[in-house]
C-alpha cells in the first residue's frame, strides 16, 4: 500500500534547534537528501503517515500556516519554546477533529479541500524514526508511536 508522509526533521546547531516540515512518499530518500544539504547532523525524525495524500497535504499546509511566526526560510523553522508549544497544540487537535469552520474563517489565505480534511476526525499515527537508518532497512520498521506532546517535548529537550 502506498503511503504519504508529513515529516518533521530536527537538527541541532550550536545554539539553536532547526526543524524542517515537509511532505514525501519516501522518508528514507528524503532524510538522505536533507542530510546532504544540512550543515548539522539530523538528530530526530518524525513522520505522520496516511494512505490518503490529501490528508497529509492538509496537515503539512496547516502546520506551515500555524507555525509561520517561527519560519526561517522555506520549510525550515527555529525550534523555540513557542514553536514547540504551537506544534504540540496543533498535533493534539488533529486526531480529535479540533479544527472548525470558524478556524477556517480566521485563516483566509488557507482555504480549500486540504483544510476541510483537517476539520474531520483522524487516526493519524505519529511515529518517531529511529536514527541512524541502516542501509537497506525500512526506516519505519523500528519506528515508535509518539503523540504531539512527545514530539514537541523530545525536540525541545533535544533528547
């Protein structure tokens, strides 16, 4: 079965944590490409998977919109306490269908079917990818479930 993923990949600089949020159908290839272009080692990787591309597209778009204040460039964000609190709040609301039509009206430039998908209840599975990934192995084979608070906490602590 084909899967699409929203990924959160974090790397630690000397004084800051950087987080990249994006969409892929191959997490192993994406991790490799990001590491090649990133001056810091990837410390953590998380994915949210779905067999429906529209769901992960909506989630990625929503994360980019709501995390905009921490955006550094393109899909890279500075991992501040505020960023992680917002990330936790968004991920915690997703599976509970916590977004409403009123939320849509408050984000006028975020319209369309992707947002409407976020207004429904989901069973997204948040997974922590075990790094480093061994060559020839499925990167999600040893992945562990993680809730939104776990993801935010791990990234904030840099554990």
